[in-house]
C-alpha cells in the first residue's frame, strides 16, 4: 500500500545513505507515508540522489572516527524533530547503541539493550544461540594466534572460513570492519591472518546453497518476513549476495529464525543467513541485526520490513506480509564484476547466465521511477577506484559489501 507523505507525516532519520540497504529502506518508508532524511558518511550517496529523500545530511564515518560521528549525529537529532533513527550498518548501530544516552532525549532509537546489540553482532554468540534453538552451525574454533588458527584449519580440513569476532571490531586503536573469507590452503591463511588477528574464528566450510531469512522481530513474533536463495555472490566465494530469488519458506525455518531472534534478544529488522544442507537441515552462518543488502527484494516481493518495524515502534498501523516466491534480485555493480570475471576466464556460458533477463526483478540501485541512485553508486565506485593505488589490481579486485 502506497501512502504519500503529508505535512504531518512522521520524519525518520536513516544512516548509511551510501549503501543499498538504506536506499531500499528510504524508498519503502517514503511509500508508506514517512518523510525520510538520510545521513551519509561517504559521497556521492545513493539515497541522497533518490527522489524519495527529503533532506541530505553528512557526518564522519564511525569506522574512522566514532566520537566525531556521535557528536555530529547528536547535533543533527537535537536540532530536528525526528520520530525514529534507523541504522543501516553494524558500525553505525554499535556507535549509536554505545552512546544511546546522547540521543535518547531527542529521538526514538527502537533498540534493545546495549548488551543485546553487542550479542547480536558477535559471531560466537550466534553459534551459542543457534545451538539453544536447535539450529546447527558449522564447527567453529576461536583462535588466539596464528598457530591455533593453523591447527584448527588442519583439523577441519581445507577449505575453511575465517571470520572476525564481530563484523566491526577494534584493532590497534582503530575500528575495523571486515567480512568472512574463504581460505583454501595454509599459505593463504598465513597471508590473511594479520587482517583478523587474535580472537578470529576458524570455521568448517559447509557445502550447500545459502538461504536468507529476513524479517521483523517484535515481542517474540515476526511482523513480516521473507526467504530468498542466493544464486551468486560477490566475491564469488563467501561474499555478499549479488543475485537471488525469493522462495517459499523451507519447512521449519520460520520457527527457527523466530526462536533465534528471541534467544539473542533482538527486536527489529534482521537477516539470518543459513546453509541449506542436503539432509534438509540448516547451518546458521550469519546474523545481521539491521537493514541488509537484499532488502529491496523482500520489500518488492510483498514484505515491507522497514515500514513494519517503524510502524510498530511508533504505534502506527503495523504492516505485515510474507514475501511472495518468484521475485528476483540483482546488485548491479557486483553482477558486472561477476560478468567480467567469467568473460576474462572465457566462461562464456556462465557469463550468459549473468546477463539472462528475469521477470519480477528488483535491483539494488536502479528503478525506472528513481534512476539517479545508480548514477551516484557508479560515481562513488569511480572515486574509490581513483583513490586506490595502481598496484591493487583490476576490476574484480574491488569489493564493496553493503
């Protein structure tokens, strides 16, 4: 249901305006009758270029200077009448949660306790919570140093997955954001270990398709939800989704996801990623307590997660829905990288699958009625490329998860 904002519509502040997740949130909130201001830490920002964005704001990146980000955000919310603050990344989520007393007098955060937020971004906590609700996880070992990591990898057998203790973690006085990586042999592990360091997780590699269960958890129930299966990611091994399709919820997964969110204590938008095993079981591999990359797909398929959460927090009419199967999703620049990689390797037939048109298509940045965010995204990638040292490789060497 589309409701145009009015002068009395509630105003929401959305962080991480450069990311595809926040763009999806902005579009859906506007269509549900909210006014949306967007805060960017990098520019040009896709949400700023959207016709659904009311005001365009900027702040320092919390990964680079968290205290400055918090101070600038406090100035913004104290000077305007926002009803709700919605976060689009783990870095923003943690910065806001850890300094919530500075924002609480001015805007609703909709967050559970600081302890719950910290638990929800912890990879170890996910393994423990999954076990509590009867959901499998790949065998995992926390490693204090490189020798422990090598021993764990030898025990599991290569390839293995290396993960940080949290997607955002402190190292050498700085905040670092890093995703997981597939490690194929010991020399690769030795090469990548310094990027992760003490406390990193070595995890057994489990084969099977990745399935995403996303929803809105509130008072122990799901307001809206959707399920998709990943067809491609970028990077191709262990990366973020670049092409996916919505599917009917596999038997038992809806209840497991609801129980897991409750075990973690999370309330709000979330995404749970699992590996679907051949025996029809599931292995939990990631939990995102925020807006997530393929949010545009779930929204278009009929589950308006962001408006559902905002409506529940603000006491407005609560939107509900289950994402319909058969909708497709494409992350445009990641798919371009997948295409280039296959063409460069002379994999013509696999390259053609990337180009194959699909019905019921949701795209990260492009809409016929809102095309400018794709231009902003391309300009941002060009800016990054120009600032990168020449020795860093070609097109496929650049990865940007959001």
